[in-house]
């Protein structure tokens, strides 16, 4: 059990009065820069032991707090860099890149569970999406080619964006899957963070929900920092091996040839917090889904604080 010390700069005031007073003018708030982070995320898929795809994404984020309400945070994506193997897959990311800059410019509050509470500038995000959809999307070469090949695929991109930017709940859900926010919001809670559950769709099996029970523990502590670890245990109550085997036989066995083996998931995150400021210093995450010896998707994520 982690001994808990209250983080000093987060969360709503007890009656929410500060939040209420700035809700209508959040975009006019003045902010103070408090941290800049660089992240590297490498995702690799292996089929029968051979790498079939890899992608490396680098991102830089600026974190600020409102001068008159330090519990109101602002995150802005400053750089987004990517490369893939096969190289041809990079074309798809030319469509993703402008959307990443659009939705990673948010003013928000969070709770003590490491979750988004309110995104104050959601209406601006919606307007920017609509402008991108109506005036810029058709200029992207990847989208042009996609539309030529499949009108439905092109429509799906627009429909997905419309849904994502139509409701704050949807954009919160999208951002929560970004490992930067996934870790930052939990680190902001400090030692008050409780064990929690994560639910997400499987990357390997369509329509298969995965539920993971996550336990927090202290790895080390000194006079200025504390290092915490999050370890997930896959809850198998809703997982049917028979159903997974059926999907495996349809999706993967024709290519791999070997029989279905065993499905597993790994969820490991370790991060260090500055005890004086409560700020995240660095983090590493290792996430994977695998069909033992047959197919595996692995994500390695590294985050470090750099100079402002």
C-alpha cells in the first residue's frame, strides 16, 4: 500500500466556485508554463515471430496551469514526428497529424481518479474540426486516394470525426487512450491514486472488450522523488477461449498455419514524481497483446521532462 500525501496543485476547490467562475471565459485565461515533455512511442507487430509492422511516433507537449486557478490545466502538442516500416504506411499518418495538433490543445480539469472532468474549450475544438473537415481534409493526398478507392472508407473518417467532436465524453475517451494523458493524469494525483480498472477493445480480436485490474505500488523514494508502478491483471471472466479460437481460425490461421495457443495481455507502467512540485518527471510503459508464439502487438512508451 502506498502512503498518501496530498498533491498540492490539482483538483477543484471544494464547492467548485472557481470552476464555475471561469467556465464561460476559460479560453481567455492566462497560463503559466510548468513543464515540457518529450515522448517516444514504438509499436511493433509480429506474425509467427517475424516483424510485419513497426511505427515510431515522437511528440512534445507543453503543460501549463491557469494563473488564477492552478487546478485548470492546459496541454498543447508542440511537435509530432513519425516514421513507419513499411514506409508506405506513413501516408495514413499525414491524415492523423493535423488532427493530433487539433485535439491536443485542451484546457481541462481532472479528478483524483486520474480522469478528465471538464474540457473547457470543447466548442473551439468542434469548430476547428468542422473547419478541417470542410476546408482542409479534401486537400490531403492520402484522403483523396482513399476516396477514389472507397467512398465508404472516406465517409467513415468524417463520421468518426463528427462523433468524436460532437460530445465531450467522446473526446475525453479518445484522449484517455493517449499514453501521455493516461500517465500524466494519474501521476498528477500522486500517492492518492487508488487501484483502478481499465476497459478497452482488443487490438487483435474485433469486438472483444478487455478489462484490466490495475494495482499501484511504490518502487522507491528519496528526499526529492518517488517512483510508482502500475501493474495490470487481465480479468478473464468475459473472455471465451472458444470464441477467441474461432476468430483466430478465421483471421490468423490461414496465414500463420499454427493452431490457436493462448491469449494474454501485459500492462506495466512505471513513473517518477517530483515530491516538491507534484510534477511528473519521467515514465516508461510496456503494453502488449499476444496470441502466444503466433501473433503479438507490443507498445513501448518513454516520457521525459525537458527544459521549458
